[in-house]
């Protein structure tokens, strides 16, 4: 049974602080797991996309539009873990879709349906010789999160997988089909590290005479983020003002996840008056000077489970989508700083 945290009630703009209580309802791992019988809701659709990075890698991505004709409450980029794919986060994507979000989940290079070398070398199929994800090097991982080069973002020299998805979202937003001003990002495992790197890059783009071209990410949710592996590290995006201070950030992890605890301890130092946490089996804690939880910008939810990354995000019993969608509602209710 979930364990609710009792919090004070007041209105934060149009959003009730009761949402924070919903955010901090901790799902408990069941003693005996039933078979996963979740099925797509009636009218639920998924569309396969074909995108390409600046270094010529053909990327497969899956678009989960908001149900019916309703406007999406959030536009979400969902990044899977190393050795995963959109399939390993499909349950999370569908749960966010059912909650009214529009979600795009790419397969990173060398994963799922995406290519492993430039399309020009890969033949008509686009996938080329298979490269095992475990053999990827630092430069490959950095390329996935790349979004830099030049003065105009739409003509940038380096555009990785996440930036390719953002470019597709912008095109849909310009056409009125999506809203890039409600852009949120979810990353699982190493995908959380890459999502943080890309979010920092997003905030580095300066405005042009035509208007802003960066600082479009409104919220960042990380499920079991990896501190460091294969030469990439959370210490890099943590030098960005976006990650240190500007963007509302949620960390979700199982018990004993040292990387998640290390990251949140860093966030508490950067945001000494703006953090709130609920660790499994312990009372909720908040910054000394934080009067109301809804005024926080850094949240840590620790769940009583040994699952991590994609397995935690995709578990239908734990359903971390509930925490993530509530966090997005809180973040999007804020006026961008």
C-alpha cells in the first residue's frame, strides 16, 4: 500500500499544494508480483518516427500523442538507459500518455531500431553493422546529448539524438500540433545523465533577434541517474546554472541507490532553501527555510525497491509516472525565470 505524506494545503497559482502530497505518495513493492496485464487504453496510438543526427546516424523514435483531441499537458522527451530502448520504457511512456502528455521516446544509437554508423555507410536499411551498446565510447555518448556549434540552433553543427527529437518537436510546435513551451525531459539510468547534459546545452543557446532559441526545458525528471560511466559524468551538467539552480528537478530512485543520493546531496548544496525529499521508511524532510513544499525546486523520491533505471521506470506496480506527472504539473505551473 502507498504511504501518503501529509502536507499543508494552500494554492500555488492555480495548482493546489495537495499535488505535492500526491508527488510524495510512495509506491511500495508488492510482496508477490502479479502478471503484468496492463493493456493499451482505447484510442491509444503510437507513431514511429525516423530522424537523423548531424553525424548521419539514423534514429528511430516513437511518438505517443496525447489522447483524443486534447491539448497535451506536457511535451515529454523520454530517454532510456544504456542497453535499453523505447521498449524498456514503453510502460512509462504509455502511462504519461494516458495522463495527457505527448511523449517522444528515441532509441539511442546502437539501440533498438536506430543505426550504429552514418546512414551514408549503412546501406538502404540504415542500421549498418551492429555495434554492441556496451562497446560505446565516451565520444559516442557525448554525441547523443550534443546540441552545439554555430549561432543558429536549427543549423547547429552538432545535433545528437535528443536534439534531433527536439527539432522534430519544434516543427510540430510551429505547426500548432505540440507546445515546445511545455517541454519536459525524463531520463533513466545513463539516459538521465545524457538528458542532464542535453538540458544544460539547451540552456546555453543565446536568444537571437527573432527571439529565444534555448532555455526551452521546463522540468527534468531523473530515474536512477548514473553519476559516471564510460567517461561521461553528472559533474559536467552540474556546472550549468540550469541544473544548479534554474530548472525544477525530480530524482526518483530505489533504496541504496548511491548515485541518486550523491546527486541529490549536490542539488541540496546548490539549492539550500529549495529542496524537499521523501526517503523510504523515513519522515519527509525539507530545507529549513522552505515554508511550503510547492515552493521547492528539487525533489527526491526514494522507493522501497531494488529496481533501477528502466526497470524501475517501467514497473507497472510502482508506476512512477504518477510522481513524474505531478512533478511536471508543479513545474509547469511556475512562471519561467
